[in-house]
C-alpha cells in the first residue's frame, strides 16, 4: 500500500461548516513524516458523550503511540458527511480506514469502496452487517446488555410485578440489537414468571436522546403515569428519561439503566437518579485498534490475526469477522470509584455540589 500524499486536510476543509478538528492530541508523541496514514470516521456527537469525549482523544493518542499518522473525524450523524469523509480519505490514499458507521448499510458501502482501492478497513465499535471489513474491535456487546438487565433485575428485586419500560438504541446499529439481546437474557425469565411486567419497548432512531425522552414520556403517560423501572440503552437516553421522571416527581424512585460511564451518567448515579451504567474502557478499544491498524499498514496479516482474540458472526453477510472483543464492567453507586481509579472519570467533573456528599462517603476525591 502506498500513501499518495494528497493534502487530506485541504480535501476535508472543502466540505464546509464542520471543518476538521486538530488532527492530533496536543500531548501526542511526534509522528514521523513517513508514518503510515490512518483515516478514522466516528459516527455522531449527540448520541453519546463518548465519541468526542473519549474515542477521539484516545484514538489520537493510541495511534500516535503506535507510530501512525491518524486523522480522526466525526460525521456528526450525517450519512452524507460520513461518505464524503470516506471518499476523501480513500482518494488521499490512507493506508488503513477505521469506521464506526452510522448504519450498517453505510459502513458496508464505505468498506467496499476502500477495498476496491486496496485499503483495508477496521470496523470500530459497531459491526457493519453485510460489510467486508477485515477486522472488528469492540466490547462484548451482548454482555453489555446482560449487565444492564442484571442491574435492573437487581434494582427491582423484591418488587413483585414492577412495570418496566424499555428504551432501546437505534434499529440501524447492530450494537443496539446485541445490547437488547443481552438484556433479555436477564429480563425475559422475569417477564415470563410475572416478577416483572414489560409495559412497552421502543427503539430510538439514531439514538436521538431527545426523541428518547419524548417517547418515554408518551409511554409513561399512556401507562397512567406508572413505571417501576426503565431499561435505557445508554447514559444519553437515561439522562433524557431522568429529566422526564423529574418532571413527574419520580426520579430517584425509579431505577434507570445506562451505558458509557459518561460524566453525566456517573453524576446521575451519585445523585441516586440512575441505578447503573456500563463502563467500557475505551482506552483499550483505541489501543487494540491502533495495534491492528499498524499491523495492517505494514501488510503484516499474521500480526493482525494474532491480535484478534476471536470472531463474531455477521448475520447478514453470513461470515465470521476476526475480532478483538473487550470486557465491559457493571457500575453502580458502590463502585463508581473504580471508574475514577481507572482514570476514565475525574473526581473534579463528577463531584459537584449535588453529588459531593456521595463522593465524600465513597472516598472519591
Ligand atoms: C455504542 C455505545 C453508544 C451508542 C450511541 C453504540 O454503538 O457502542 O457506546 O452509547 O452507540 O452512540
């Protein structure tokens, strides 16, 4: 593979208002001029605080540490922008393309275009069903959902017949399907026995947090304002749901699940408004991706294969995709401190006046 050296920054700044962010973390190690080039496209900013808050800086850091010249962009939920970014990266001859696609269809389309130019692709966090990416790096997403189900079941244990409303992720994100599959491994037996009652279940287009909130409010009011617990697929949706619960004076009484261990999610847990979140150490995800990208840029398939720890099934493409699948962790009030100890959250951002008492009690400082 060769880098043709076209000025990508120029190509990208041509696409307008959302101009390119600085391409490397300020404290990243200097990268050699002839370093292999990696294009990274993240899907959204609004669906979760993770993409700009964690993935972008951690990918920049990990790529630089692996000796790669990476340019991390975000499509901001715009499929057209995602395609344009991909076309620019491909035209400029990046050595590897890393994509967290907005939808499987879009990801498959981009991977096919890259492949036609001999550019290997890595599916980052989200698997594009029916795609052709050479490798996939993510967490065990069924396990993520299972932890959500486990958390909700634990929070509602002893409340016979508690009514549950489920607010799921985007129907076009394979992860959302896996999260829900995992959640049901815990919840379905409880629904079957009548220990819990499933009142409603709704997928939210684009993981749009606001729509998640309004959808939840409609489901709540059509259930006569009654709810015992909420399965929310991530912290962003949980935050919108908690705002609705606050409006009805129900926050703190109704356990809500989450995911991503975002600063807002952790604060909500410390306030008692959210029961749990799932901590996914994104640093490990970024580092595994950088190592894979370095192996692929060096055309070293054996090294790349050695990094892959398993495979996942692409149910649409009927193929096994070589994967690195990392382990998620269940976080409740009792172990929020673990996320701080791991350096993922800072005490200064989660210990605010409303949570200070909890921080003090839990030894978070
Ligand atoms: C990611 C989650 C994230 C969600 C919305 C999923 O694909 O795995 O971490 O909360 O997308 O951005």
